[in-house]
């Protein structure tokens, strides 16, 4: 257990260093590369869901996908504005959770035959890029 605790502390120290760097380097959340990548992801999700989902999903799956994809960038913005390292990290974790939720909803859309496999594969590629940036 001590080894795990040391690894967790090293990761936390590393994340705090990154946050310090970002806070000094970037004056606005919308300048962050991770925000830009996640915003592009969110816009793509919105376009796909509006174009491909049937009217019957208007207030069901479509609404959930739009909400979860919007929460990704909203949490990045809110975490950036907090100026406290631990809160920033927590909002980054919430962004990551919303990113995963969005991918899961797109998998459901594929299962329901609302989107073809090539669109899901493209979304998965973008998901991995956003995840990589969110994880630092």
C-alpha cells in the first residue's frame, strides 16, 4: 500500500505542477488546448446527434448526449476559474467522467442503429485524444 500511496502522491504533485504552469501560461480557459479539443469533440457530437437521431429520441438519448458533451467543456471552464489546485483537479475528473458518459451514449446510438460504425470509430478516435489531454 505504501508504494501505491507514493505513486498517487507523485501523480498529484505532477498534476499540481501542470496546473501551476497552465495558470501562469493561459489567462483564459478557452485558450487551453484541452478545452479546444474537447469543444471540437462537443460540436461534432452535437452535429451527429442532431443529424442522425430520430424525433423519438429528442428528449431521451439525444438530450443526454448533448448534456454530457456540454459538461466536458463546462467543467474545464469551471475548474480553471477556481484557482485552487484540488478543485481544478476535481473538475478535470468530472470532465473525464462526462467524456466517458458521452462515448457510452454514442455506443448506445450505434447499438440502436442511429449511427454507423465509421462514425463511432471517428468519435472514439476523438475521444482518445480528449482523454489524453484531460489526463495531462
